[in-house]
């Protein structure tokens, strides 16, 4: 082995050789992907992260040829040889001599005749084939993640991730940003996501929190005068996991001084255009020639799509029928009449009603059967809905296959058909009840149908990138359980100037400079213009029921800093993991994190989390209590 690596250095990668290299002596290192025995000749596909090269062992070089007999899948080997044309071979179909070139490989015109070889390390039989297409379940692949990561498909994902990192750093540095770091062990502050807590050995009974984001510290950088900060930073949230969420994740974190919302949008649009060009070779100017992404008000997004991250790749928008229902006093439908009567009695006179009525049209061309529509009802019940009202539109506008068909008034039915633009054969789907439930059910049902009907792929983008800024959300949301207003995002978001007058007497009307960047139904970034005015900040705290004492205890260091000439500032954080998932077409965010956790938050490879010894707990002055 000493001759290889010490004397024979790698000259090329396994994806690099081409016809122009014929005749060159080369040294390659990698893993055995496939082994083939053709009598006297031995063929091996040698693989590294850049690709595959076919190497040939000929009896004319007996030592190397004998070593080839020992090589098997995933052996780590090195070879020295000469590049040659793959030549000709006999066709199995016609018996004629045809080119042996492999058009499926970048190196398919050539092969390497091996003169010298070495086995660096033998491999046990892997628990699954190291191939892109594998039927091995995810749990097994995560248990042997270091082998899973050898698959070319995943190697490509992490090459993309690396390109994105380089592109972000290059772009932001060119825009005068400084790459700065913030603490990981921080003080626990209430609000936002649940923190992981870390006991302190040096301070008995006290805990650090793992930073869920650099939010407060990046604002302090602005107070400190650094003007433009960014960081590709690890963040931690102790939340229930899902397709696009991990307990530890990476953000592209940005903060700027002396800017407004539009300044931030222009910067991030430029960053996204640069990343798509560098990582995918795609010029987004062809789709967005003015260099800007469209914008949609939060209220419009909720009304039309039921959430604040709409997938704009297909239609099937929602129609809010609440006002129409009230106008027709329920239109002969008892359950809708109850909603209308409650509103007319003055029990539901908030700007956003507590109960709403929504509908969506499934076009006749979808040809959903009665059995399929019954399955849709089971789907929404799984989200907590009581059921799914529906109706099939007849040639004359009447409804069939509907519990409403007999009781609905002709006037209300005609008004609903008109509002929905319903045509003969269309299926109308209704949901009514609490605002939050209706929005959630209808939003998820729309996406479910979009995939079922083939309007959007099950995962990935298929090259269709639909960006959107969602803007002007409410600063507060009403917590029904606690019967009070709470911050919809955080308490340091700047309200619209014209809404400041409502802070203390009508918080529900206060809109703010918070924004989300959405791509194909995923929120890939979110941020806000921050509050730097102490007087307005005090009014926000009062609206939230936070006393001066509570504010000082929870956010004292930031509030004090803001009193020392804090500049107007704002920022955003982009989710690196989601970006990579969408750019690479991965099924799950776990495919773009090198060593991810399962949906239950466990690491199958290292068996984390695990128990620690009583001595470790005693040193930390921590006791484990059985919650059962």
C-alpha cells in the first residue's frame, strides 16, 4: 500500500476521463461498484463521488489480475493504468461487432487497462446495495447512513448543498455583509418554538437553552453598528417533526440596518436568482423578467388558499361563502342557518368571523367516482373535521349526490353556483365551522387533490418554480383557549404606521411588516422589519398584557440595548434544508441532512438520545422523574 498514496498520487477522479485522455497513465482511487468476470478479463466499475470509470484487469499483468479476483462490492481500492478506447464488442442480438461505448456514463468512451492495483480495505457485504434505486426501508438506511450517503443520488444532493453555501457567501459578501457568529447556548426566552434545555454544571439548578434562532443577537449586531450581518447557522427546536422539519436545522440568517421591507425583498430576490443560477444553471429572469417576485396579502392568501404558503402551480382556489350564507340566512340548510343566525345576533362580529363557510370546485374532468369522494371525507375526518359536504352539479344547475339537495333554496343554490363558477359535472366541496379548522382542512384538501389529480407532483418541482411574497399579516392573533391576544410571530415586529392607533383598543386590526417567501407551497424564508421605537414597543407589550416588569424580566437586555440609539433594521432567515430539498427534488428533508433524525427524533445510527449514568445526572444536580 505504501507505493499508492505515498508515491502514486491520484491523477483523476472516476468521473473525469474522456476520449481526449486516451494514452495517458492515470491513478484512480475509489470503491468497487460492480465486478464482472469475462473469462480471462476482469472488469470493475470503480466509483467515487464524481462518477464511475470502467477498469480492466488483463492476464498480461498477473499481479494486478490476481488481486482483481479478490475484489468485491464496496472494497476500497487504487489502480494505476493506461486509458484506452472501449473498442468494439459483439452484439448479443445480431452477432455483429458494435461500439462498446456506454452512453449512460460520462466516462463511457474509455476504460483503464490496469497495470498495478492495491486493496486499501476490504468490506463486509453491505446491508443493502449502494445504488440510487433501492427498496431498502428508510430505517435500515438511516442505521447505516454512512453507506447510504455513498449513493450517487445523495452525493449529488450534498454537492448541490455545497454549491448553495458557496453561492450565498459569495453574493452576500459582495453586498457588503459581514459573516458573524452568535451564541448557541443562550437564555431561555418565552414565545416561538419550544427550546431544548441544557443543564449547567457550574450553576446548579440553572439551564441554558439551545438557540432556536439568532433573532435577538442579530438585532444586537445592528445596535452595535455592524450594519449588515449574515450567518449560515445551526438552530434547534424541540418540536414535533414532519416531512420538512428536523430538531436541528440550518438557516441563512440575514439582518440589515436602515432598510425598509422593499429593500430586504430586493436583496433576497437577488440572492435567490444567484443561487438558482449557480446551483442549477437556471436563469429565473426568464420567468421573472423584472427580477421581482409577486406579492400577496396575508388575508388574500388565507381566503383563497386557506394558508399563508400557497402552492401557485395549480388552481382550485377556495371561495369564501360566509357573506353569501349570511345574506341568504343559511339558504334552507339548518347547519348553515345556525352560522348565519349567530352572526346576525351579533355573536360573531369580529373582523374575522369565528365561523366561516368555504367551498372549492373539483372540475368535471377529474371524473371522481362516488367511492373516491367518500374517501375524501375520510381524509378530512383524519384532520379533525366532522365531515365533508359535497354536491354534483347537474346540467340544469341542480345538485345531486348531496345532503343539501332537498333543503337548499333555489336562490341560494344559484348564488353559490355563480360564486363558484360551477359547471355541469363539477363536484362542489364544502367545509364550514371554526375559521382555523376550515382553513386547515380546505388547504390540505386542495393540496391532496392537486397531487391526486396530477396537477402537481407528489414531491419535487419538475422544474416549475412559483415564488411568492406573503405580506401584511396581522401582528396579533386571538388565542381562544386563553381568551386574549398573543403575538402572531414575535413582539418586536413593526406595525404599519396607520395601525398604531389600534394597538390598545382594537389589536385585531393591526397589520405589520412581517413577510414570508413561499416556493411551491413551502415557506422557504420568513422575517420582519423590527420595532426600534420604545414608545410603540411599550404599546405592543400592553396589547399583549405584558407588564413593564415582565418585559424587563423576559427581554431586558434587548430592550435596554434598543434605548442606545438603535437604528431602524430588519431581516429574514431562509431555510437552507428546505431550499436544498426543493432544488434537488428530494422526497424528504431527511434526504438533504447528512445525519438526520427520524420522525420520532431519534438517530438510528448512533442510538441517540440515550440514557446517561446516575453519576452524570448527579454531577449536573438533575433527577429523572417518571411522568407516568
